[in-house]
C-alpha cells in the first residue's frame, strides 16, 4: 500500500500544475471573453489575419 | 456606405463568414464625438491611460456589436488602417481596447473607420470596469481544493470506519486540512472581509451566517485533525465555498456586462466642452470651462454651462431641464442654462459661471451620490438570512446545551453539524442566481437592471410616479392637425401626393424638429401611392425652419410662417411653403407614447397607484392625466426638480415608490426614490441616477421590467421557503446526532440543486 503515498503525491503535483496553468491563463486575460475565441477557430486566416 | 468601405479595405469575405448571425452593419449610428475629437489632446488625457512604454490604452464601447463576424470585421479593418496599434475586441462585453502610440497612430482615424462601418465607438473612462480576473482565480482555487478534498474524503467514506490504513487515513486528513486552509484564506478572503466589515458596522449580511458556519466547521475539523480523532467536514466546507463563489462570480460577470452595455449609451460629449480660443475651437474637459470663457455648442448637444448667447442663436429645448416640450428661440444676448439641449444650429456663448457649478452638473453629482447611498441599504435576502441565522443559532445552542453536561465533545460535534447542514450556501447563492437570471433576461428584452437591489425594489413598488414630457409623452412636437390650402397648392403645379412624398424623402436630411415631425406624419399616407421622384438637391437649416431645394426647381420651406413666406407673422403653427407660397399649416403638440395607456392600465390592475409629477404647465399635464384615465389630483404640474424629489420623499414614507423619468430635472427624484427607472433616450444624468434603465423606446419595457422583477423575487422567496423547510429537517437530524460528515456531504447538493432550479427556471408571464 505504500505505493498509494507516492500516487497521492503524483496526483497532487499534477493537479497543482493544472492550477498554476489556470492561474496563468486568467492573469493573461485569456478568460476575459468566452464568446469570441470559440468562433475564431472556425475561420481560416493567414499570418496577417486575412482570409 | 459601410458596404463600400468593407470592400475598399479588402474585407469582402465578411459576407461569406460562416459565423455571421446578423445582418450586415448599416452606418446609421451618429457619433457624438467627431474623429477630430478623438484625436484631440483633451481626449487623450481624459479617456486614455498610459501603458508605461510610451503607448496609451483607450477603452471603447462599440455599439451594435452582434456576433463574431462583427469582431472579425472590426479587427480586420483596424489591422488595415492602423497595423501598428494593438486592437482587441471582447465580444462578451462589446468593448474594444486599443493600445497605441499617440505619435504614430491617430485615434481619430480608428474612430472614423469604426463609425463608418456602423460600430460607432464610445470612449469609456480608463480603467473602468476591469474584468473580474481575481474572482475567477478564487473560484478556480476553491474548485481545485473541493475536488481534491472530495477525492480524499470519498476514499474515507468508501472504506468505512477503520477501513483505511492508519497512516493513509492520517495523511488524507492532513491534506484535507492543508487544502481547506488554502481555500479558506485565499479563496474565501472577500467573504471573510465582507462579513467582518459588516459586523464592525453592526449590520447583519448574508455573508455572516455563511462565514460562521464555514469557520466553525473548519476550526472544529482542524482540531480533530490535530488530535487525530473525531469527524472532519473539510469536503463540505470547501464545497460550500466553491458553490457560493460560483454564484457570486456569475453575478459579477453579468452585472459587468450590464454596466458595459450602459456604457454604450454613455455620451462622453457631456463631459467635454468646446472652448473657443484664438487658435480656433478646442475640446477640453468640463473643469476647464470657467466663467467668462467663450465656447460653442454643436447642433443636438447639451449646453455645458450657464451662459449668454454671443452669436448664432436658434431653437433650443429646455425639456431635459424643465419638462417643457415646446422649443424656445434664443437670440444674441439671451441667457441660457447649462443642460439645455441645443437645436439644429450652432450656438456660440460666453460662460457666466464655471461649468462644474451649473445646476445640471450639480444634479448629476448629487444624484450619483444618492445612488451610492442607496447601494448600502439592507437587501431582502440579507433580511431573510438574518431571520434564518437567528433560528440556526438557536437550534445549534439547543443541541449544544442538551448534551454538554454528559459529553462536551459530542455537544460541540452536534452544534457544528447543525451550523453546517443549515446549508447557508443556499442563502449565499440563491439570491445571486435569481437576480443574475433576471438581469440576463432583462438585457435581452430592453431592460437593464443595474443592481440586485433594483430588482428587489421594483418588485416591491406599489406606487409609480411618472414624469410627463419624454416619459409618458414622446417629448417632442408631433403633427396633431393639418390644413391644406388647395388653390395655393394647385398654383404651384405640384400634386399633394408629390409634396407628401418629398416630405417623406426629406426624413433623415434634417434634424430640425419641424422637419422630423412632418416627415414622420407624412409617412403613412397615402398608402401605396406612386412616389414621384422628388429629390432634395440641397438642405439648409435655420433657427426658424428648413429649406429643401428640390431637383427640378421648386424650393420647399418648412417652419415658422416668417420662414416660409415673406412678411409672414409667426402664429405658433408650422407652415409648409413652396417657392414662397404658403400651401399647408400644421398644428404641433407633444403626444402620448403609443403604449403608455396600456402599461398604466396594467400597473393599476396589479394594484399599483399611479401619479404624474411634471415640470410642465397645468393644462398640458391635466390633458395627459385625462388621456391616461387618471384622476386630476393624481397629476401635479409645475414641479421644480427639488419639488419632484420632495414629492417622492413624502410618498416614500407611505410605502415603496418607483420613479420613472427621463430628464435632468428628474435625476434627483430618481436618486431619492427607492427605485428609479430611466426610460429609453433619457438624459445622461437621469440614466446615472436610475437603478433600472430601459433600452427600447416606449413604456412597454417598463411592464416587462416590473413583471420580471416580481417573478424573480417570488422565485427567491419560494427558494428560501423550500430551503428553510429542508434545513429545519436537516437541523433536527443534526441536533439529535444523526448527521455524520458523509450525510452532510450528501444532503447539501440535493438542496443546492433544487434551489438552483427554483431560482433560474421561473416564468415572468410578461408578453415578449
């Protein structure tokens, strides 16, 4: 059962990684607009944003 | 026009975008600020903020932003026009942020392009309404802790008492303590601070029972963890916290959208003045307009300060200040008050007092202060929570004292269980959910609820006080009678239909009140008649009227008699002249909103008392009251702004009052009333002072607002009743020692689910 101690540590580390990534996204403003990015991926654009 | 610009910019692909949901933009929105204004130094200092690297940031609310295709178009156009500026549109809030270098990029060009595309930008104060990033982060942390703590306690519950290896059992409890501590002191900090501040101010708010329950369960569980025995409730504590924060976050986000959508109708030109200096006209902040300074007022703008007209007099409307719908003519040397709405001509004036000291400005400041005061009044859910809080404490105390002599440890366990299963989380998120649902539905139907108190107070209002001009009536003269001089018309060689068609065509060419009213009147008649091709070649506006030079010769004049015929003496009628011959006369008067009667009747049918408080004359006010089927004593005329506010204050003592208005003269009364409603097209001062703003014309949205707020409040009360019954049952279980941490963890979600359904799935019954 000692492997459980290890697994708990690994799972917590992974979850903490996800939390840090989430915090970074929020501070970066990626979650400020939940409407436009979903539609943005539907349109193929070139380097400069043109079709 | 917008179409041509889209093609010129090489953005024609817009018309084939797969995500386009709405029609193509039409460039009809009129910008109150010209492109030159956007590029002026005063604009840069008032409406942009430095970014630190020499660039500045402007926040612009874009009108008419409907779907992602609009975002694509705006961003594409900005990349073409100003590739060096960073332009970012938030579709959810309808706000664009521009980071630009004032040396390289002219904000004027950007504003001009956006306006011509049909998305007239309105500048917002820098740093206004930032996105709630901290709240989201706290919610994320709470959710993270909840899921992890739950997985640890699930292992414990599944293994049963003594099922887990002792080391692992201890580890799970310590990890639960660590995560709950993190959640408690980071994510729950705003709750703790709010509850503490309210306690210091000796007020009961909904946060306090919440915090007390969480704090006692947390402290008790921490104690059990340290001593290594007894139950722990970490999972329930963090789950309550996560649910409450989720409800609050949804509400914050929604009310942010509400304030942003109001920002779109904000008129920045009211905060700016156009000073006339030796170098020409200069845009400046209002505080720079001092007594003795010369300034100009463009057509359709508000006069920024008390002043004397120096040149260019014309017709102005005092309706926003006094409620008089009839325009008055200003001549050189006449005094004019700040807050008067300029007519179709340019006014040049000299200020007689500082702009910040004029009445309209002071009313705005006063109304805004009253609005802030109102925000601190005790809310319905706080009162309900306070009652429930007392009950919970009583049950917890009873549970504690019943067994404290025999077994002090068990007494504490039971008291904590009572506090926890009382499920204050319901009180924490039922109200935000009910009000956010109401506000979200309102936004779609032309009603903007600005706060949760607004919904509550509107639902409670049993007396409605209406302003007359612009609220119950259209607020500008309409044609009520017409008289044609057929021989004179025949002499001009034109048929009546042709003239009517020309008048309809003239719509949109002039913003003179007479031209607009006659064009609107000519519109419906004659139906289906062939329209001869009369086109206006040139339009000229004067204080006394408008002149249309038609293609093919004749000149149409519309306005005062002296404007239409040489030697005519003004008689209060509006005349139509063709080549100097009078052919028709129109009687003008302010008329009722088409839907006013229906809404008033409905309000009365629901038991509300109606009264009118107007600044206009007795006769006109009584006529409106009679047309609405109100008793003569329900209508009060000649009220000053202070008189209106005093009337509202007096009524307030007898019960809940709602004030409905539109003008600067209503602002203080709107602030005074427990709930103020500003109708569509209201002045800035009135909108700022109001708790509810209507964004569609007429009074029909008021009916929707009232019906919706009543339904939301009903749903909230229903959910509180349900939660109370449920909690009493759960508390009696807890007080008798039947609630273990597992039972607590299972009881809570059921309660929360039902409350969520009750508060979000209600019907308001108002016709769409």
